[in-house]
């Protein structure tokens, strides 16, 4: 079982697994509970597989959402993750610029469940790098 966050050295890799409709948010092996809890709070569903070796933990965008709603949910998580200091990658085909800007506005206006208190020196989160999906 591979882990893209480990492979690419990021904190969160958001991608759609080939031949599925599921959008994944993978974190590195041994990711801190604080990161996992933030992904939970942002509406992503935590999944776990226990093996004889490591325990694999990842998150998924809820599958009951439409394809457009799934992209929005994945994108809306990014500003909070960036604000918390995490490195996030998402491919262009999953990134929704409008949803990103709405999430930033919600954080600024304290309408987001994970919004940080205002800080006059705190800049708006920069857009994430949108890595080209790796074919495997």
C-alpha cells in the first residue's frame, strides 16, 4: 500500500484514485493527530486499515456528494490546512478556484468551523501547488 504524501514529502496529497470516483486526502505515515483531527473537522471522512506492519490512515471526501460538490469540499479544506502551516498538493482537475476563495472569505469572516482568530499580520493563505497527477 503506497502513500503519496510520503512519496512527495507533503503533509496532504489530495487526488482521485484512478478508475474510481473517490477523492482521497493522504497524510504521511505517522501524521500528527492534530492534522488528522483538522481533516476530520473539515468534513473529510477518516479511514483506517490495520496491517501486521503499519496502520494506514487516510481521509476521503464523502462519497454521497456529487462530483462537483466533492471537488468543492476538497478545495474548501485547503485554506484551513495552509493556515495551520501544512503543505498541500492538489491536481488542477480537482481544484475549484471559486470554492477556494469562498473558503478564504469564510475564514476571514469567522464563518468557518476551523477559522483562526484574526491577526493583523496574518496574510491570506496562498493557493496550493497543484501538482500534475502521477500515473501509476
